[in-house]
């Protein structure tokens, strides 16, 4: 084990003990559970589910928690593939074995993501069947647990329960740490109650989402317009929203505009509207780096230091907004929650979108086709890896603060190994679990294919490059070397531990 990895694992102990429903860790290094090893070693979603089920069946009588963990990850994999009924059944088996209420919560989310009223009612029944206080009293489940318990409590229509649920909603979604997914999902679910009771929280929750969607989400726009009654002048709703869209877009991109970056509008293979920020190089036949950003509310300004370093090194650089975020929005996908229950499809779509940006820039000219890199920040590591595997023009891969879903880890290993594209992992001090996972992935790749670099910077994703010029210089030096390497032939098989 490397000294760097040992240092990274020390602060990860407490986090991993809570996050991975896994039992005890050793005094020095958190031991992976059998399920976690399967997550890293299975090469396809089908293989992953089959191996998890086989292991669960083999240990069910001896270690129920081990079997329960396996079924939980089966549920996650099925949910991401869009198989809501299979996911719900898997989570139910996981709960029966482990008694972990998180499994009930995840099963409810899998059903709710279908949008079918019958599934939503079933999800609420499952949550309501838990002992009172189970979800709201669990710090590990966080705001989602408290919101689900509050919402399930209003099924009978009791006015007191409705008032209590709305109070919980205001408290949880009013917190600065509330994610855009949490805000969107629960604003949709509670909006009818808020509008019926004429609660001021309806406008406070819906107006930012209408702006975030660039007025493209029909349901949010309809509810926001109803909530605006009596708050803004008659006939000014649309002008208010569109005005805020322009203001927010301008504020979010001010740093990149100051560097000379310009918005690039193009279409995905399916015609979906995409937007990227592009900074041209000063030289002809420049290398090209195409990245997909993490979903907002991460601001485009967070990428300014990375853009500066890549540009200083002579690169042209494009930063793509993922579907459902920033400027990559349309009526079919205006907010990130549009992909809940279909995350695997989003992963594939974003991979194709990266390729579209490469095609567009090559068609415009001025790019050296022998020096192209793609990459991703945050959850889209597998998308970037798929794009690199599919496109022989891509000679380097950059993964910034990678946070793939646990059920994507083995698929990511297999995808990286398939073409042997040189890969750079940028990690940071505030994501110790991601450092641990990056190391485990690299150890399963052929020797010398990948490099893991630490940053002392605070924040997530591209913000890690704000730690100083040396962080960006390390990346551009690595890119220069990676582009010099001859095109590799796929290895026969990845190196094992």
C-alpha cells in the first residue's frame, strides 16, 4: 500500500463506517466487505447483479447483514436501469435481511421516480409502515428521511399533520446545504399542498426552480405561476422569470467570460440542446480538452483556474453542461431530477454528448486531432470513460473529483482497461471516500495506465484547481506526456490485486 493511500484512508474511516452498510473496520485500514469487492470487480451491470445475488444466497443463513447489503446494491443497480419494480423488490429483501430503514427509503424513491400515482401511493405506504420516528430520528438518513416521514404522515389529510409536514419541508429545503435534486423532488411533491393552503413557501420554492430550468419545465412553470398570484403584477410572471434566467446565467459565467470563453450551442445525437463554454487556443492545431462539469449548483466560475492553466499550456478547452443543468436544458429534461430512476441512460447520453463537442470543434478547424482529451467532474466519470473508449481520437482521460455511483465502479474499471487510455485522477482532501475508491480503481488497471494526484484545494470538482498553479501545471505536464505516447492496443485483461 502506498504512503499516499495510507494517509488518504485515515480520515475516511469514520465516513466509510456510516456510508457503506458494512460492519466493522479494522484499526488501521477499513476492510472492504464482500459486496464492495463485487462492486469493484463486476464488469457489467448484469454481471454485478448476478454476483451480488449469488453471494447473498450463499451467506444468507450465516450473515444476514452481508446478504442485505448485496440486495441493497442490486436495488440500486435496478433503479438506475429504470427497473422500478425489480428495484423495489430488491430493496424489500435488503430490509428484511438487514432491518436498515435506508432500504425502505430507497425502495420508496425507486417507485416514486416512475411518476405513476399507484407507485407513489405504494411508496408512501411502505414508509408509513415503519415505526414512528424511524426516519426522522436517523441522522444517517438526513433530510430525505425526515421529509419522507413527514410526507407519508399527510396521507390521511389531517390538518395538523399537513401543517407539520409543511414546517418540515421549509426547514429542510431552506438549509444552504439542500441539494438541487432534493429541492426539485420535494418541491414537486409538496407543491399541491402548498398551493392549496396558499402557503408563501410555494413561491419561495418554485420560483428558483423555474429559473434554474430556464423556464423549460412545464410542470414547475405552471405551479410557479399559480404561486405567483398576488406576489407580482398581473402579466409580469413570464418577464420576471425570464429576467432572472438572464441574470443568473450572466452571474454564473462571469469568470469564464472574463477569460474570453464563449458559449457554444450544439445538439446531441438525439437533437437535445447542449451548451458548452469554449476557450480557443492562441496557436493553430492546438490540443483540445473537452470536459463535462458536475451538475449545478456548482458554478462555471469554479473552473476558472483550470481554464487558465489549460490555456496557458496552449490547449483549447470546452466545458459541457450536463443534460438537465446550466444551458443544456429542454422541455424533456429541464432539471436534474428528470433522470431519477434512469441514471444509466443519462450516463450513456452524456458520453455521446462529449463526442459531439469533439466533432464540433474538429469541424471548426484549428485543433490537432492527435492531441485530444476528454474528462468529467464529479459523477460523470463513467460517461467520460465511455466517450474515450468509443472514440479512437481520444488519447487521454481526465477525471476530476470522480464520484461514480458504487454500482458503476467495476464497469468503470472495465471501460478504462478496454482501450488503455492514459487516465489522470484529480482528488481533494474533502472527499476521502473518493480518494479510497480512486486508489482501488487504479490498482485494478494495467500498470502505469493511471495517475492519482492530490490537491490541497477546498471544494469539489474543478474548484480543486484553485489550490495553486502547481495543481494545474501537474495536469498539463501529464497531458503533454500522455499525448506523446503511441496509440495503445487494449490489454488482454486488467491487472489483478
